[in-house]
C-alpha cells in the first residue's frame, strides 16, 4: 500500500517538473553579490514604429494643448510695461509685506511673475479668476494694498501699478499634533514672505490717457 502511494505521488510530480523546467531555465540566476547573472533587459522598451517624425507631431500637439491651458497673458501691452517700470518715473509708492505665507517659493514665484508690472485691479482680477485655494493669501495681500492706497492715501485706483514684487524664504515652523490617543506627529508649516511695491503713475504714463491729464491739462 505504501509503495502504491509513493508511485502515485511520483506520477503527479514528474509532469509538473517537466512543465516548470523551461521556466527555470529562462529565469535569471543570481550571483553571490546579489546581482543578476542572467540576461538583462532595458528599462525602457521603445514603441513599435515610433519614428522621429511621429514624435515631432506628438510633441507639437502636446505643446499646443499646454499652451491652451497656460495662465500667462497672450499679449503684453508695452504701455503697461513702461508704466510698471519704476525707473521711468519714481512717483509715490507704498510697500506691503506678508511674512507667514504657507506657500512654497516656487508657487509664490509663479504668482509674482504673473502679477509683475500689472495694473492693481487687473492683478486682483487675475487672482480671482484662478479659483485656487493657494491664491487666497496673495489675493488678500492685493486687497489690502488697494484698500490702503485708495481709502487711506487717496490715490487714483486707475493709476495704481505693481512696480516690484519679490519673495523670500522663511523658516519652517514645526508643531505637534495628536493623531489619536497616545500617538502624535510633527507637522511642518512654511512661512515664506512676499513683498509688493504699488505706486501711482502720472497721467503722461497711464495707458489710454496720452500725455495730458483730464480737461486737457498737462500733468507731470
């Protein structure tokens, strides 16, 4: 009886070993140092019939799609660029600063590039149209600048331009938060800084007003 069971077991094991033998030969071996001593395949396998002219067409279509999604203005008015240049006419200016902005420097730099040398109300409209939670601190800063310049200083809101805007790296503040009973974790919070210089330009630099002020009076 015992011999019959051993023979039956051997009859099942031998066919399985014959099926697994080719797979064992194809699998790469490993040397004593832990590396594979068998055949190695490249990490990147090129696509079939992926010719250079097809790649150029695909890259061109991708660039068109990214350009449609881009947030930068399609046209920059040279008059606004000249009005936003602080070297053309110093004029009265006020600086506004925020220290504890929980945003990365890269995100602040992107917003600063978008708002630089723009009319203050246009900059506020751009930040409102983004509809992003990360734009709220920058939007609040522009709101405060407009309220301060118009209500307190009495400047003309149509002639307020962002002359300069820059960012600086701040410290990272760590705080302890309780996750559940007996378990705590450290949370790092960014505190970067953004500064905005808003100035009032003269009538001779304001786009659309020409070189004369209201009622034909020349203002310098």
